[in-house]
C-alpha cells in the first residue's frame, strides 16, 4: 500500500522538499537525511539504468521495477515519474496499478505526446487537454487507496503559453489530480500567478544546471502557494561532476592520491551504507566452528 505520510504532510501544510534519486546509492544516502519525500527522477533513472536520453524510449517494464526498488529500499515516501503513463488509457490504468503495488507514494503523469521528451528541453508537444483529463480520471479510479497520490503535470507552458498551462492545471485538478505540476514557468511572476490561480497542492520543479525555471528557496515557493519542491537533477549532476573529476585525475596522474575527502566517499561509510555490517554479523553467527576460529 501507498505510504500515507506524504498525503498527511500535505494536509498539515508542511512544505515538502524532495531531492532527486536515480539509483540505490543516491536513494540510500537521501533516505538518511530526514526529507519528507524522495523524488525518483525519470531522466536520472533512465540514464543510470539504460544510459540513454529520457526521450520516451524507456518502457513501463523498464521503470516499474526500478521505482519499486527505490520504495522498498527507502524508509521515506517516494514520488515517482511515470512519463505519460506509457501510452493510452489502458496503459495508464496498468501503470497506476503497478506503481501503487510497488510501494510508490505518488505518481507523476504528464500531458505530452508519445514519445515524450524530458522537461526543460525543446520540442515538447502536448495532447489535447481533454485527453489528459481522461487519463487523470482513469488514474484516480485505478488506484486502490486514496493515500496513493496522482500528480498531473502539464508541459503546455513552453509551446502554448501560461494561460493554457493554467487552464489545464485547473482541468486536471477537476478530473481528480491530487497535486498539479505546471512544468517550466519562466519567471517568478509566472510562478506567483500559478499559485494565485490554481486551487490545489502545487509542485515546483527546480532543475539545477540550466533549467528554464528560476530556482527559488523553499520559503519563497511556499509564500507563492507551492507545497512541494523537487530537485530531480541535483543527485546525478553532482555524481557526474565528481566522477569526471576523479577519472580525469587518475588518467592524468596515474594515481588517486590528492583527490581529497570532498570527492572520495569513505569506503567504511559505503560499507555501512549498503548494510555490510549486518552481513558480517550474520556470517559470524552462522559460521561453522572451524570458520569462527579463523
């Protein structure tokens, strides 16, 4: 069943900051930080799992197992990107059922054409708003528990303008979305207007490294009327920068000395993070007499 804590936090008007996770190392580290939710990014998960662009190539089958592993391996509620629901209405139904069964707390579905494109990238096209509203209705009906939240995302701002994006956000809310996500507003004034005109819990997408939307503090977003801020790219961009620096250092110098503790994670901490002490304790408890003496 879905983790009800995310719904409870929204009802209590707690602003939710959700860092992006993309593999189980990032999930385990973020899970220890005390966040109210984690955001399983489609871009980062597709990149880490398949090494390809987030351009509608990954399927439901590719993604549901990964998303479920994030949920099962974390004590924190997980919000999961599910692209367009991976197809039409029947696909959306199947996706919602699969993600909910996997333990996800909230699913994000967007109104792009298939194949979709990553948000904040050019060339995104959207389906008619009424078609997306039907997807949201199907999603709401398909879930077993109201604790499993439906996030409706519209990418209409970039190609059709803010007025249409806001209209769609309102329509998707009426169709049953628990949270509305207007992708890629381009100014603070646009974000203020979204907060003023849409009567629903709102999600802001903070894309580090060159997104289209201003990155604002949690306090400012809350003052604009937002309820959730996701940081999908923070994890994988940080890791990519550290790997590039580390590998370049090794190539240039033929040794890893000199990288510094701010780049290299302590090996003992990594063992502890992944649960090796429990494995070693198990081995000690079940060792045969000869092995225990070694």
